[in-house]
C-alpha cells in the first residue's frame, strides 16, 4: 500500500467527517491508500460520525482505533504502529486537504528518493471576523499559517512542516524513533513541540524534508481560539514545551534556547515599533505579550 493517511482526533466531531471526506474524494486510486483514524478518548459523537463515514464511503479502506493513553503523541505513535502504507501522512482533524493532495505527495517521493519527509501550506479559515491584533506572526501561532511560496524546495534555517500537514517515509520512524510522549497536546492542554523534537532529530541525521506547495490544507479556526485566555495559555505552553524539549536534549540545548529567546525579544521590540509607525499598535502589543508568556513558560514562572 502506498499511503496511510492518519487522523488523530480528540472531541472534533464538528470537523472530522469533512476532514476524512477531503481525502476520500482525492484524485488518487482508492486502492492505494487507507485512512487510519485514532480516537484519543473522545467524549463527543466522533465514533458515530466515523461509522457514518464508513457507510458513506464503503470503497475506502478505513480503519478505526481507540488510543486510551491520553495525548497527541500517543495517538500519532499508535497511528504509525497500525498503519500499513509506505508513506505515512498526518492530517489535522480540523482541516481539509487541497485537491491533488495525495497525488502531489506521491510524485514528490517518487522523483526524490533522498527526501524523507515533506509538508505544505496551511491556510487558516476563520469562523468569525479576524481580530485586528492578528498579524503575520501571531497568525502562525493561532492558525498554524504556513506559506513558503509556489516552488518545491527544502525547508531551511530551522523551518519544518506543520505537524498536522506532514508526510514521512515509514523508515524515518524506524530510524529516528517515534513522537516524544512527554510533548504534544494532552486532552485540552496545549503543550506542543513534538514535531520540532522529531524534525530536530531528522536534522541531526542530515535527512531532507521538503516544502510542497500543492500539499496544502485549510485549517479551521473557531472563535474560542481567538480569545485572550486561549492566547495566554497557548503562548505560555510554547515556552513550557521548549523547556521540556531542550532540557531532555542537554543543559547546553536549554542554555542555547535561552540565548535564542533573548534574540527573539530584540526582534519583537523592533517589530513592535514597526507596527506603531504603521498605525497598527494592537499587532505590536500582541507580539510583546506573545514573547512575555513564552518567556514565562520557558523559565517556569
């Protein structure tokens, strides 16, 4: 089998049907892929919606599992273990794929045997009016926005694919291990960095991972993700995640991350004054808030 498309879900009944539908209606032979759904202890209607999907698309090879260990990394690792494809594709449960999604990934891996992983654009779709404070930088944070142009190219300078829109050759996990279960979302918690941890291992192993513009998803953003409380918890969790991730590597890695944070503060102040002069003070102020909460999480305050 060529592809295993893995959806890891927790209480996203509102979105999961359309997410799977966007794969089931791809222009790619259905005999050559499977959809693997990992339900991470959802308490909503996820199970019944998955049953309905199976009835509506009986020709699709659909496999459903419940992962009782709470956490996105546990669910992703279960997806790796249960999948049967040569290429493992992770798609967020609150997203829909672009047309030609699977076929574009197939072509990339066939034409580039040295490429171990890839990812593509992530286009946020807001369910309410975008707030004025949302800037290019905070949109990456809130909506996972990612756009590197319209050309196929390697990710460079510390950039890497979004975890909810990524594809790997199976041997990548055999060689570098699975997702770190100390990182990643657990229930409603917002700890992350499991993707960064994995791609750091790939970088140290000199693996290539590419940006593929045709491999895009629409990522749906509800109103609650634009609240002040969500912003505060999310940004604090970013710092806490980095503290956990880097300390697990070495003391030196944590010190380097602190040094990096100081440089990011300088950059944030530069951008703040830039937004002030551009008469967009709310965007600049939000960037300073972002940096403040990340630093608090990083230092464990």
